[in-house]
C-alpha cells in the first residue's frame, strides 16, 4: 500500500491489516544501540502511517527469537502499535 511515505508489502482486506515482511535473521543486531534505533525509527514511521490510514499493522519475521526481540522493544515503546508474527521462510 503506497502511502507516499511508506510502502508496505501487502494488505489483508478480510482483516483490514497492513503487512510488512521483515526478512531478518541476524539483522538488525538488536543487542546493539544502533540496531535498536534503526528498528524504532522504521517501526514508528510504519506505525504512524498505519494509524493515519486507520489500519492495523503486522510485521512478519522468520523466527520466534526475532519476534521475542521485537516484542521486548515494542513493549517499552507504547507509541508503536505493531503486531509481530512469525512466518517461517520457505526454502
């Protein structure tokens, strides 16, 4: 969904949810400040656009470990409204 500010990877009209796939295994390194800052910047921008569009937003990541890392970051930043979903890669 192009918004002029952010392109999302998909949209589920049945659930009215914007979808953004994050093909992250080792990147960004969420144990480092610059990695967390990078994620927060992207998350805030994406979350703000979704809110302005009146839509929910899901980030799809390949592993449970990455989901847990992101959930921990988002739990500390209440302005970000993103549901993180594990969607394993298909090889």
